[in-house]
């Protein structure tokens, strides 16, 4: 297999694919491919654009979800510890003071 290296461990043959070689081969194949003279109609074009935007939106929301929920949990934990600290020291935080 081109771009791979095989080693033997015990009775099993392990094939390690070198991703850089595979990537270079893929881009090389795309670089020498001839241009396609094809017409993409408005319906197919809008469908492709919509699918691409949905895919990008899904990836962005996935990344935001992975980042936001731990941050949200950290903020809640910090708020709970500050509330517990102020109640333990006897300080009161009152927001219902009359306006002057």
C-alpha cells in the first residue's frame, strides 16, 4: 500500500498510514484533475449552499457547546462559593435599598 508502513507485532500485521503522504497524494490528484464544464442550476446551487451553511453552523454550535458549558458550570460554582462566603461572614447583599 502506497504511503503506509507495516510492522509485525506478534501474529498481527499493523499498518500505519502516514497522513502527510496520503494528503499530498490526494491534493496532487485534485491538482491534475481536469476542469468539469458542468452547469449547476439554481435549485441545486441553493441546496448545496444551504447544506454547507448548516454544516458550518453545526460545527460552530458544537464548538461553542463544548466551550460554553464548562465555563457556565465554573461561573455557577464561583457564584455559589461567593454566596456561601458572604453568608458565613454575616454580610448581607441587599439590592432593595430605597432610591435617593
